């Protein structure tokens, strides 16, 4: 099967389709710092502006809103006009966002720079994930997992550099130079990726008997048609629930460890291992989705994420640091693959012709997941306490996993009727 798809892709491209995955992963790796390095940048930026770091607490919320909210219009455009032009725009926005951040002299300028950069990140994200879906109908889980893994793992090398160069004793010029260099690096890599990334022609696999997708050789759903299926809304609720649980863990684990009275090194270790566990989970369970049923992989993953969160609370209360950190790693490992598993199922159920717009609509659930994991979690901690709040997050993940067992393809997914654009 892989030989047939790969041979056909090489005939069209003139080179291996895996170069598209490499380009997508490179683009994802360089824009990942917007999400994963901000926690290390917030204090240096505040120091540079002469304001309290709490003043910049809205920046990450704006990032989530613009990164997730931009993906539907971007996906709609990409499905009709291809990825190259929109990727070039992403290079300007994402690269320019960091350069503008280097020279920001007021809080509103930080908000503007990071929000524009977030739109660029949203463009790269939807293009990268859907490039895998369109060119690899036989390896969707693995290839989308490579891209989303790069998004989480790429920034890991930058975090210690940021902490060293932007420390309180560092000269102010070093801060500006670092952000400017990162911004230029983002611009160059994303622009280079734009020259490589492209979409397959319509019907590029017509006549092949080994299509793995239910919708691939049949009906290709537009986003309006997708919204009329109950499967989408069940997946949307699942996406919000699991996002809320995972973002709660990501944002609050250091504070929770402090509340439990664990040593500072335990909290630091847990926070350091989060992106690494996230990256590995996306790759391994993406491959598992290709080998086994992706829906059952999703169900198992989310249930195990919930059990991992229960373990975080249990071993945190017992004061066993090593097992506490292990539980954090397990919960993250099984939470993060949602960014690989959901696009795989969306493409399987609704086809790939409109996959960019279709998955972007589902991905918008990250906005509400961010509200759950951030603002709502803060309110629940105040009213219920830390332990009950984390147990509730675990319960949400378990419910989402059990809900996945009810998923099945839309009844007319194998229809051969033409779908209007």
C-alpha cells in the first residue's frame, strides 16, 4: 500500500512525499515557541517594559484565541487556493511577531505582536497537519503525529537558551538580539517550507483499490455538511473536554505541586518533561492509529489520560515525588495525541478535499478548552480546592474517552454522489 501511494506521489511531485512531511515538521518546530516558550519570556518582557509580569497574563489567552480562531478561514482558503501563498503570509506574521516583540515599548504593542504572530502560527499549524492528511491517506496518524510532535518538541532546545540570555543580569541588548534572531529564523524556515509544500491534484488516487479511508473514494464533506452530522458535535464536545483537562495540567502543574508542598525541583522536573512527553505521545499513538482503529486508540488514550490525572492527585497527596512526576508524564503522554487522532478521524469520516476547513472547525474547541483549563480551573480551585479540581479534570478525560466508543462513520460517508463546493 505504502509503495503504491508513494510511487504515485513521486510521479506527481518528482521527489519523495516524505520531504513534504519534513518541511511541515520544520515549520511547526520553529513556530512552537509561541506556545511553549512564552512562560519563560513573560518575565523578561515585563522587565524590559518596566511593568509587573501579571500585566502580561492576557498575552497567552490572546495567542490561543487567534491561533485557534484563525484556522477555519485559513483552512477554507487553503482547500481552494493551495498552501503556498498563505504559508508565505505566515512567514511574515510569525517571524514578524517575534521581531516586533523585541522592539515593543508598550504593553499594547506586545498584545498586537503576539496576536499577529499567533495568526501566523495558526496558518502553519493547519497547513502542516493537513499536508499529512492529503498526501498520506495510508499513514495519516504517523505523519500528522510527526508534525504535531515537532510543534511540541522543537521549542525544548530554546527554553534553556532563553533562560540564560534573558536572565535578570543579562544586558538589555541580549534580549533584543535573541528575539530578533528567533523571529528571522522563523521567517526563513517557514518561507522555505512554503516553497516545498503543495497539495495533490484532485483525484490523484482515483482507481486504486487500497484506499483506507471511508470517505476517500466516496463522499467528500464540506464544512456545512459536516456540521449537520452528530459525529462532529460529539467529537467537538470530546475535544473541548480533553483540551480542558490537558491545558489545566499544563498551566497549573507547577502551582499544584507547590500547593502539595513538593520540592521546587519536583515542580520544575514535571514542567520540563511535559513537552517531551507530549511530543513522544503524539508520534507513538499516531503510529498506533495507523496500525489499529483510530477511534479505539482515541478512546484508550483519553481514558488513560484521565487515570493518569487521578494518579497525579493520589501520589501528590501521598507525597511521593518520583511517582508524582511519572503520573504527570503518563497523563501528558495520553492527552497530547488528540492533536494527531482527531485530524485522522476527521479525514477518515469526512474525506480530505475539505480537510483543512473541517479540522479547523473542530480545532476551534481549543479556545473553550483554554477557558476550561485556565479561567474555569482557577474558579474551581477557589471553590473546590486543588485536589477535587484535578480529579474533575481526570473525570472529563475519562468521559471523553468513553464517548469515543459511540463514534461511527456518517451513514452516507461511502456515497459516491458528488459533493458541491
